[in-house]
C-alpha cells in the first residue's frame, strides 16, 4: 500500500493571500498610500506631501520596476524637473496612459 502524500497548497489557498489583499485595501482606502487622481488638468496625490503637477507640463514619462516589483513612474516635466513616484495601485499609470499616452517612453529609454 502506498503512503498518503502530503497536501500541497498553492498561493490562493493560504492565509497569506487574503491578508495581502486586506493590507492593500487598507493602504489604498484608509491610508491613501500611492493613490492619485486627475482633477481637471492636474494630477493630485491623496497624500499632501507628494508633488502635484499639470498634465500639460509632462514632457515624458516611463514606468520602471525597481522596488521589489512595485512600479515606479519616472516623469520628466517641461522645466526639466524629474519626479520618481511609487505607483503601487497603478492609478498614476492609468491617468498618464489616458491623458498623455503619446509621451510614454519604452522601459529602457532612461
């Protein structure tokens, strides 16, 4: 007779998966971490310390992955200022793709 094999669980059947989803929901909806919205022609972060900018001032932008898989958006403004903003929930990328998609650079351009 063959001995029973140990049960193997994938990531979706572990406790970690719901905890991670809850953590992300709390970060987004309670603490407003990496949440951006478009108000008129200005991109406004939910947290007051992050910089605001007007979409017409964007000369180029690029999405890169440098922080443990969390997307970072690099934005170069018309005055030469370079912003590096974390975009964990991809709000900023969705705004930029909807408004200034023609100014997106490929991943290896900067």
